[in-house]
C-alpha cells in the first residue's frame, strides 16, 4: 500500500512513517520546514494546501496540525479541505480534547474537522490519541520537542517538577508504537467510517505519571502544582504557549480504549511498562 503521511516531521508522524515502512508499506513522508530522512521512507517537501498528491497513493494519514498558532483554525481547515478534495481514503489523527467539558479553540477546530471528514466523499477513519509518548526517534528530531521528552528532561535535572494545575488531572498515555500499529491494523481490516479513541489501559494522575518516569530514571522528585491562573498569565510572555490552551490543562483526559483494541487487535501497553522507552529508547 502506498501511504502519504502529512506532518511526517512531527513526533507521531515520524514514528508512524518508520513503523509503516517496517511493515512493508510504500511510505511518503510529507514535510514543510523540518527536513525528514528516515530509512525506508520517501521524503517529500511541500505544503498540504497546495500539494498535488503523488500518483497511486492508496491512503492519506493526516497527522499535520496547528495547535497554538493564531491562525491555527484556518490553517487546519485549509489543509483538510485540500486532502478531502483528493477523494483518497484518509485516516484523520484528531485529539481526545474533543471530549473535554471545557473546550478551547483547538478542540472546536478538531470537532469541525471531524465533521468535515465524516461528510467527505472517500472512506475515512478518525483516531484520537490521548497523550502519545515513546522514545526519541533514532533518525529524526522534530522542530517542537515532544512534551513527554521535555517532562523527562525536567525529572532528570530538577528535584522539583512544576506541573500546571493540581497534578491530579488524569491521563491515559498511549505508546506511539501501539498507536501506529493500531492504525495500520484498522486500515488492513478495513474498519472504514469509524472513530476511535486511543489511550493506555488505565487512567492515572499526572503526578503518578511523573513518579513512574522518575522510577524508570532511578530518580526521586517532588511535584509542584502551579495554579492554572498563574500559568495562564505567564503564557502570555512565553513563546510556544497560549493562554487558550493553558486554561484547559487541569481537565481530565479519560477515554475508553477498548473499542480500538478490539477493532485493531492491538492491546496498548500500560504506562509503567512503556515509561522505560522515555529513558532507554526501547
């Protein structure tokens, strides 16, 4: 199968490309600003909104997305409209933020995009990852450091780790390899026109996540909660942060992973079994 992956230079995109290539697919990784050189993957520079897709593409995996940019909504709409116009089967990587009771502009954008995917003329699958994590890619460094790698760096170097919110907010981190393999299996099994949430098998607080990473690194740390109101004010002066995103940080992100596990045949590993990949790259 010939697969075109948008956002291939992102953390999730690069890992997906490598996993798909290892499973003998013909993979084309599309990137715009961060060059991509992965073994077994054809690299293509271009803009999704103006791209003419290569001949013979059987599937588009749409991993490209703007999150905190002021024009994120319009950019995401432009990219998706172009992809839907190709009428090629598409896997749309959304986000579990669509379920949050407090929805920011990013969540509303994702909901609108999901609706347009469902109304498209080609078969589709929507998969929403909850806190994807995994090893640093051996061949590629994304322009934006993955949040779990930033968190691991803090655990390595600081005795006290600051956390936006109470630290009690729950997450279900999903290993990026489990996520990628589940998507490939869904396509292979032709589970078209379905939407799935992707998360680990158990919800845990962010404080628990931090202590599991620290245990893998043989470290002991304390968690320092930073009130959302304080972080929101600070975000106005820190590049890469946006108050609209910060104000939702204290929200639980809990999903039912079982429908995806049943449909794909991939049972996601528990975070305590995957945390070592953040330390040792396994």
